[in-house]
């Protein structure tokens, strides 16, 4: 099947799945169709284990969206299918390039669809084509219409055979869904990669390709390497000292200073935010000093040692924040935000480990980015597969923390546990609970293609 055939088939499937339907099981089916087509038509390109992993994660993400139908599972589905397509079609390009390419193709597809020579096969039109068109279609159609008009005037029953019924077609919805399906299918199967992406792809390699040139490369034109090296040593010494002081004061405020309970939440959030920015800047410092020559500079041993101390101290800061967030959970229970803090801190630890490996193994900055893209993708998958709302609800009920009715009613996919708890304790989530039950009722009474299957296994209240 040629490219234009796949585009048209997928457009038709999209139209059949989404016409007069909301987002639900239909998107999961469409994702499975795209995954199946990629596997079938490009199976000869499946040469790495990562291809099989992406196929599995694509299928699981489609099933997760069919079950939950939330944003996390939607993001997992979109990333999985796009990663699979990108890895199959352009395996040499680094995966990080997919993010700007998706944005770029989302815009350029509006114009490229008019470049018919790019995606439609060229066919020669023979001289007798117009004759066949007129003889076999136009002339019979004209006579058919004329005689239909004449016969309609002569017989009401004959006329009623063609006029006494209406097609239940929402033309506006049909056109919009058809155009959207074609746009998505065209962008997916005929995406465009600018030549510059191939030319600059080597800049995203994990290894330095021009070590001799990199060794003599300085950051500032007005400073030679010796001054720049000493500047880096001075900077990291001062940063390490300042971070050490910050860790001491930070831990004192967290674990030893008495804070009013009413201010604990705001203070904790403020400190966590400062840690987040600190970690991001810490990784930025490492990438700034070790983007090139200092990776191979034998005289930069002091700079490398100080950088490793800097990484270690940031690790200590992350551990302190992790402990404090756990203590905060023990006082007030779990929330999505507190789970998000745990997720970020774990990613930060992984990032610092790869920053350490980057220095030790003399890797490029792109090495760190390339590795973290996959860990970010794994985090999205984990968020989409696990019912975090149910985990939060069950944990909070078990420890009797964070069990305010309106808070529990605002969580997703916790309905069985929430209803049982409210019934046993005669609680009412008020307007939040009413809205939650309305959402459940809407999903349970919609058509199959628009459903989120999770709600099918809930009892009607």
C-alpha cells in the first residue's frame, strides 16, 4: 500500500470512529490502527530492541487511554505512537528532535497538503480520458436527471421514492471530522524533516567527534583556556561553599525550626520551588563548563573534582527535600502535587547521575539530554498506567489524613473508595461531588466509542 493509500484509509477510519462521537475508546482504536500499520508496513525496519519496546508501550498506552481517557494517558498514547513512527522512519535522528518536528509539521502540513506531487503518484492522462468521462458518466447522468424530473411530475408515488426520506447526516460535523482526520493522517504518514535536522544531527551525538578541535575551544573569545579554567575553579569553589551553607540553613529550617501548622504548607512549597530551580541551575552549570574542551583537559582535574562535589552536594539537597516531602505527606496525606514532587526529585537524582557520568566518561551535553528524554517518557507512561487517584484516596483514608470530602471528590478514578468512605461516615462532597457524579453519569450513558471504560465498571449511584 502506497503512502497516499495509507493516508486516505486512515482518514476514513478516523471519520468512522469520530463522526458524532466524543473523545474516548475511538482514539484508542485509532492509536492501535496506527501502531498496527507501522508494524505491518515497516516491519523490515525493526532492527533494534527499542522498536519492540515502543510497540508494547504504544499498545499499553492505547489501552490505558481506553480505560481512563484522561490527559496523562492521552499524552502517553501520543508520545508512544509518535516515538514509534519516528524511530521506525528515521532511526538515525535523535529522539529529542521529535518535539520541534511535531510542532513544525503541525504548521507546515497545512501548506504541504497542496503540494500534490510530493504525496500523490503522478499519472499520465491519456487523450481518450475526457471522451470516456463524457460518454460513460456525464451523458448518462444528464439524461437520468432530465427523465427523473419528467417522471416526477407525472407520478407522486415515483417522486416519493426519492424524496420522502431524509438522511440523518450532520454535514458540518462530517466535514470537520473528515478534514481533521485527513490532517492528522497526512501529518503522521507524510511528515517533513528539514535537511538541517540531518545536517545538525551529529551535534546531538553522545560522543565528541572532533576531540582535537574541542580541546582548544574556549567559551569566551577574550579569555584563553588557562584563565577560563581558573575562572571555573573559582566559580565552583564559591558555589560549593554557598550550597553547603544553604544545605545547613535549609535543613535547620526544615527539621529543627518550629513552624506554625498554618504556615507549614506555604513554607514547604516555597522551599521545594527553590530546590527545583537550584537543581535545574546546577545541571546548567555542569553543561556550561563541560560542553567541550574541559572534558579532555588534563589540567582540569581540579575543575572536575569540584564539579563532582557540586553534584554530590546537590544530591544531598535532593535527599533532604525528599525526606521533608515524605514528612509532609505523613502530616497531611498524599496529593497529586506531592506525588509530583517525588517524581521530580527522582528525575533530578537520575539527571545528576548522568551529569556525573557525562564528566567521567567525557560525553557531550546532548548525552545528558538524550538520556533524560527517555526517562521523561517513562515517567509519562507510569503516570498514565497507574491509578494515582485511587492510591491517594486509599492511603489517606488508611492514615486518616487529607480526607476532606471536597478534596476526595476532586480526585480522579477513586469513586468506589470515595463512595464507600462517604457512606460509612455520612459525608458529603457538596458541589464537587455532584459534579463528579454528573461526569460519571455522562460517561455511562454515552455511546461506546465515546466511553472511558473505567466508568463502565462503576455501579450507578
